[in-house]
C-alpha cells in the first residue's frame, strides 16, 4: 500500500480509492543475480608454475577478485496534473489509453524508453486509470574487479597492494524516465546514477 520509510504517505489518499494503493513496493527488485569470486594466480613459490627464479617472485602472490551483478530496475508511477482532481494530499495518475505499454528501449532526447502514446492527461474530476508503480526503470548491469598482492615483511607484518576498479565496463546505470504525462520529454530517460568507472589504488599494512 505504501513504502515504509518512517513517514508513510499514500498515493491515493481518498477513502473510496484506498484499495488502488495496492501494488509492488517502490524498492521491489524481482530479479537479482549476484556472483563473486576470488582467484589466487598459480605462480610463485608453493604454486603450480614458476616456483623458482625471478619470474616466480614477480608473478607470484597475486590475487584476482571480482563481482558481477544484474538486477531489475525499480518501479515508478506515471503521473499527471492534479488540477482537475482538486483533492489535496493525493497524487494524480495518468490515463492509460492503450491496452499495453510497449517498451521501446530508447535513451536520451527524442527516444522514449516506453511508448508515450499509451498515456494521456486526465481532464475529468477523477483519478487516472493507471495505477501505482506500473512501470520499471532499466535494469542494472555492473562489474567490479580488483587485484591484490601481499608482500611479507616478517612473520607479523605484511604489506598489501590493492588495485580496485568499480563499474569496470563503464556501463551507464540509467534512472527512471520522466513520468509526468504533460512533460515534453515524457517517458524519456535523461539521467543516470553517478557511478561511472572508478579506479582506486591503496596500500594496506597488517601487523
């Protein structure tokens, strides 16, 4: 009926329409695939290859770590102007005028993600026919990768080098499109999360 963030507010805050609040939560993610791994390279003393010599010391002791994630986008509501509704503390939804809403998959100006012709503004004194959280933002695909190497200084002290990459493929993670049916860029995606590719290098001393 509502997303519980400590101060719950209903989309449809009118007694005859209360039941229309029933929908998936705004934080609903039905499909979520996450996988991670750690791999020690088979080089250097005590490993399968390059157990001796300079090459063994150069290539030995390295560890690869990675995570890969694919998950569904968050749901959102298609809204409309509440001028004709004249119901304070309520949110107006648009009229859905086509039986299905086609996902066009466009990104950026002039390329809607969903078919904008599937909706229309509401001109009568009533709620729109579309419901709460009926569409979803694009899915997220993300890869993180890191490489570590530990240098033993003595029995108690170790120095670790860490090279880490977040969003290695620099894949944009787009936010939901503009959901106001009266907007000029209705159902067009114009923004993304600010999580572009990043690299970080660090030294960690353990004792």
